[in-house]
């Protein structure tokens, strides 16, 4: 469950036009300087509008001579990219697959348009997941065959609350799913009790009544869980 705005977000809306591509004739040192200026660890290598691939900070630091040109040092580069009309979730998928800090965007003729920064991606994802809206978060474990978002919504709404956003994660070989709910209520105690009655497993909960001395530890666990 996401907002209407989130469903409409595509790659071209997220481009960070202040982060340029770099020519393959540029030196490794100039690439490092650009990365430092724009707080990123990757750059798109672009020659005359043609996307040539990605160069990373680690690759450069492993090189002995930073005065060399990019095309002298790296003849083969990975070429992760998304097309201009790729959905936000496709962009996130590419980031996750290649672990890159900027995502090149190409037009319908495979020409380079620009890159999406992780900062822009994180800001947009925060919008569609209603991160800044007041409320609490539940992470529930449910068996695959028993999963029903409609039932979860019914339980939440029976307490005069609403689900602001929801996400489902598989548990690998386990026959269960993790259901992450952002709910527009700060104290989720009665909602948690209701889920207990329906035999849901409450893996984590973050809400007003739990803001105690171990809140930082629980927040860190949540961030690790989402691999952020």
C-alpha cells in the first residue's frame, strides 16, 4: 500500500542534474575530486552522450597511478542503468543488485540523461512510505498461506486507525512473510493486542508507549532489518 504519488514516480523525476557524467578521457584523480564534491562513490562514464559504464571510488583507490585516464585503467566496466520511465521500485532494485551510489538514467534511444543519487531516492521513498507522518510501525510475521492485507487493514481500522503504508518481505526458505505496517496512531498497544488475538507474531513494534531507555537499540535493529 503506497500513496498515489508513489505509484506515479518514475526515474526521470528523480534525476540529480547537479551530478555530471565523466568522460573516459578524464583522469582518475579528477574522478575522485568529482566524487568528493558530490558525496558519492560512483560516477557514470559518458562519451558524447553514450553511456560507457560505472567507475567506483574503490576501483580508483586500488589503482597505482591516479594521473592515468579512465580508459587507460579500466577497459571493461559494469553498466547498470534504468530507462527514463522505469518505476521507482525498478530503480531501487538496480541499487540493491549493484550496490551503487548513483544510478544512470537513459532515454528511449539509450542515450545518457543523468543519474539518480541515493539521497534523491531516499527522499522520495520517505515520501511514499509516509515516514514523516506521526504514527507507529509494526512488523508482523505471518504464514504465506494466511497472509491477507485486507484482514490486517480490518484489524487496524477496528481500532479507528489506518494503515499509511505497508510492505511485505519474504523470509527465505521459511514459509512465512514479514508484513511491515506504518499506522497513523502513536500508541499501538490495543492494535498489538488485536493482532495477538488473531495469532499474528509481533516481531517488532515502534510506537509511543515503547519509547523507553532501550529505544535506540530497537531503532538500530529496525534499520538493520530493512538493510538501510
